[in-house]
C-alpha cells in the first residue's frame, strides 16, 4: 500500500492535475471492502493471465502459438490448483499496418480482420488454448473502454497537443528515436532508413498529435520495478528495462492524423485524430475485466505474457499509462524470446514461416505442444527444425513415458489388470536419509526415486509460477527416466508370481511405478492435456481425482490408505503416443 501511494504521489507531484488513488478505498461500483481482498487488492482467485493480442494482419505462426501456449499451460496449471482466474487472448485489429494490408488485399479492413481473427480463434480451438475471454479491439465494449481511458488521461492532465516529428515504423507500429534507426540500401541500391532492431523501413512523420507525458514517469517506473524484482521475469529482461529507464524517456505521441490513419478509434472530442494503436491495444487488458465499471475485482492482479519485442510497450508505456489513469501497474510481466527457423528469423520474404496447423497434422496437437513448451526457453531464442521435434517427442513421450506405461500394464506382468498391492515389508519406510538396508528389497536408488517424485509436484509448481515451464517438463522427464531405471534395475519380468515373496515384490514394483506414472500424468495435464487424459484414464484415475491441490503420492509408503490399490485399471486404448515417422521434405512456406 505504501509503495502504491508513493508511486502515486511521485506522479502527482509532477502533474498539474491531482491523482486520485483508488487503493484502500471502496470504489464507486464494486462493493467488497479492502479487508476481503487479495494481496493486490483483488479477491483471491481473481487473477488475470493474458497473451498479447495478435495483429490481425496475417495468419498465425508458431511464434504466436508459443505465446498462447505458455499462457495456456500456466492457466491450466492454476486451474488444477483450483486457484481460479481467467485467461484472456484476442486480436489487435486497428492501426496503419492493418489498414495498409487490407487495402493491398483489396479488402475492407473489417472484413479482413474478421477473417484473420477467425483464423486465430480456429487455431486456438485446435491447439486447446483454454481461454476464457477472446477480445477483438473492434468490439464496441473495447471502444468504450478506450474512450473512457483516454478521457481519464486527458482529464487528469497527462495529454497535450504538440507538433510531433520522428521516425515511425509501420511494421512495428512504433515510434523510434534517431539512435534506433540506420540507413540501408535496398536491392536496387536505393537508400532507406530502417529500424536497427527489426530491419523494417521507417518513415519520417511530421504532424500535430496528442502527446502523453511519459517523461514524468521515469522515477515512478523505476520505483515500481525496484520494489519487486519479480515484476519482470526472466531477469535479463528486467535488467534491460532498468537500462532503458536510465536513458532519456521522451514523451510519447499517442494519436495520428485521421487523414493518415482512419482505421482506429477517433480521439474523443477530436475527430481529426485517431488514438495510437498501442494505447488502444494495451487497454484490452482492462476491457476484458469490465473496465470502466467492473474491473476493480480483477485489477491489478494481472500477469501479462509477452514476447521480447513488445517488452517496452508492456513494461514502460503500459504501467505509465495506468499510473496516469489512477490505476496500479500489472502485477507481473513474463517475457519470452523468439523462435527462429534453422538459425534465421521467421519471415514471409524468406519463406520460412512455420504453419502451426501443418505441425499439428504432422506431430499431433499434444506432440507439438510438448515440443514448443519443452524446448522453448524464455531467456533465449530457440531454433526450430523438424527433425528436432521428432527426436524429442519420440524419445520422451513415446519411449520414456509410453514405454513405462506399457511395461506396467502389460498383461504378462500385470495379468489382473489392476493397481497391485504395495508391500511395506518389501519397501519399508526410510527413516531420515537412512534406509532400512537389509530389511526390504528396495535399494538406495529406489529411495532416491521416491523422494524425487515426492518433491516433484512442488518443484513443478514453482517452475510454472516462475515461468519456467521447460524446467518443469525437464524435471518430470528426469523422474520418468529414473522410474524406468527402477524397473530396469529390478527386472520384474524375471520375478515369478508362483513364489509369494517374489509376487509381493513384483506387485510393489508395479504399484510404485503406477504411482509415479499417476503423478507424471497429473503434472503433465497443463501441457499435454489429451495424452495426460489418456494416461490417467488408463490408470483408472477418475476426473475428480486429477486436481493438483489434493495430490498424494505413494500413500501406502506413508502408512496411509491408497484409494487406487486393488482398483482395476482403465481400458487399454492403444499406445500412449505412437512414434512419429521422419517427415518427408517439407516446404515451410505457404503462409
Ligand atoms: N499486437 C501486438 C501486441 C499487442 S498486446 C497489447 C503484437 N502482435 S503480434 O502478432 O505481432 O505478436 C504477438 C506475440 O507473438 C508477441 O508476444 C510476439 O513476441 C510473439 N511472436 C511473434 N513472433 C515470434 C516468434 N518468432 N517467436 C516467438 N514469439 C513471437 O505484437
């Protein structure tokens, strides 16, 4: 609370209009008193996760899918912990880029956006993105929110009219400083000015615009960021933002001449200007939670997942705009790097854009979800090539996980088709780090396995919440490999069911393996929901037994009842993940 008031007062000191903090007060339209609210002022369970809203100027590619998958996996993970919350996604439909692309396609911008937005929706349905809200910036509810937001900025004195001169990059819909552009010859030898970062051409823009007093938010932004290092994750991006804030922070042009840009929301009260597409787009996060009337229960408990190219918009412009409007900055911003293809940036001109729908067809939806989330490391760019997908999913999903399930459900080893009994005599409880060597049949490695799997759910949760889904998957696979090692070590197929002591040990090995598999199935639900469902159904784990909040592991080892012991396994519906064939040479083009 003190931090928020400080931010506000800092901003207020510089503003000619006083800021009205909403913290610690009852707002006019939501009725819960502060005491029943969560740490950020929102009731517990009311947390918003968001993907960026995707430009409706072209078909989705695997980079877009990756942003959405990270958000989906985190949302599903939270749902399994029964933490509630919403997942918002959608399409960004205004701006010069879309106006020009639609014109080039001989289409009306609205028709063009309808088509592309439907493509994103279709892809997300196929990919199993479990969004709760899909927002389009051309919707009336969004226009209302943007108009209200603009009017608030204006009424609080944060906007002024001025002649703006500068470089504008239409491809990125952004203004660039002189230090961010360079001259570059094209194929005909003509010199063009281009963005240093993206290589896109920029144009000198000179017009009268509305400016936002961004320069006044340098200090409040720094304080907000320094207050919690976890606001921007991973760390290198946090450091990058601090670096930016050490430099000059010029005011931001937040409107365009309507003669130049008609495809956007007009400035309220001034029909000669159109609101800058990034201000329009960022407000989507408020629109989905009911701004301007009903957002108080949800805001600022928001976590935005964004690619590194749009970091500045989310960590500098957006929080500054929010503070100016009298709202808190979002709680967290998770940043991810980009996918390249065989070492190159994905681009239409290079013809190397990877179509996610073709990937689903080739590797299955869950296979491809697994690949992107297992291989994608947020801190650095990841390189895509087909052979890598096949190698990874065949090895981890088919061999490690599928192999393990096959082994312990095979009729030769498990003729009764049940979750067999655990014998304490064979696997006595270890006291501290000491196992009861000599008493049972379990080895030191077996105790290590049990302790690794016992710790796994907590570890996986903390990886998810730390935006390291790839590490969560790595640790699950690592445990699954250890479980295969456990089977391999004890070779249950060499034990005889005729001999009661061997049978007890055989059943215990199967029981422990099935328990491990059950944990892996539960933990994999957010990433590969279909395969996890198949695995859990095969183990006979019912829908109400799949929550991560109430998860237990190897209860019998803890001297507790195991609800699965003795239960029949579910039906055998075939291989968990049939191995993928090597692809025929594929042209990545087509988008
Ligand atoms: N419309 C803006 C976002 C507005 S949010 C208020 C935008 N759209 S985008 O379609 O260009 O990008 C959407 C997301 O896709 C961004 O997070 C971006 O980083 C991500 N990706 C685009 N290309 C990518 C890769 N090659 N790899 C990974 N993600 C990439 O920006």
